[in-house]
């Protein structure tokens, strides 16, 4: 059974305190490729690699069923800066 946006959202919200979350199905609805944009205070003081490892571990079961998975992770302060630059 393909992974759904709801499956990913449920797993992410169970694992992290979420400030902002965007999940994009990049597979035209077939559930094989997703990109996530996650903002959480849990990322404070962690490198990009450490953040990705946290996310990969939390979504291990879901990722194993996907063809492609990409992620962007920010702290709330980094997200505020990102928003300010994006206009």
C-alpha cells in the first residue's frame, strides 16, 4: 500500500513538536516520492546531517516504501529568517 501524505504527517507529528510542516507528493499522486519542509524547535543546535538523521529515523518505516524522499529542516528562528528573505 502506498504511503500517503496523512501517513507521513501522522508519523512526523508523533515524533516532533511541529511549528510548521509542508508535505508535497512529487509523484503525481501515486505516493512514491515526497518532499517535506519541517520546522521544529528540536532542531536547535543540531547540524543539517543530525536533523536529517532524526527525521530519517522517525520515518524509517515510511521511507522504506518510497522511491524518493527529500527534506528541509529549520529551527523556528531559521524559518523566520527564511520567510523574511522570501518576501
